[in-house]
């Protein structure tokens, strides 16, 4: 009985290791469709979050400009510092915010 199983295993083994051309085409098609779906979902997520990020950044910039122009505010020098460093292109907004907060924290 075990000889029959060994012979069947030898007979089946090449089919498992080397799939037929139809099976290979089906596998490649499934992989291709899955890849397209994955890329499509990733692109949609990227653009949605990028749009949300840009909205938040615009809201922050509007608030920053409003605070900078409010001369009666005690924090006006901080906001002016952040805006000037960002507007001149000296550094990105997050770095300008960190740099100015460190500068005014020590004073």
C-alpha cells in the first residue's frame, strides 16, 4: 500500500511544482488584479489624506496670520517670528514653529 502512495506522490509532485499554462495564467491574472486594487486603494487614501492635510495647514496659516496681525495680543512676536521664518522660505512651517517656541520659551 505504501508503494502505491509513493508512486502517486511522484506522479502528483511535478504538477504541484510546475503548474500548467492555464493555471499559471490564472495565477498571474489574480496577482495582477490584486495589485491594481491595492494600488488603487492606496492612491485614494493618499489623496484624501493629502487634501485633509492641506486644509488643516491652510486653516493654521489663516490663524497664524490673524494672530500675527493682532498687535494687542501678548503672543504677537511669536506668531510674527513663525510667519516671517516660513514666509521667507528660511524653514518649513513646523520647524519655524518649533524654533520660535524655543526662542520665546527661553526669554
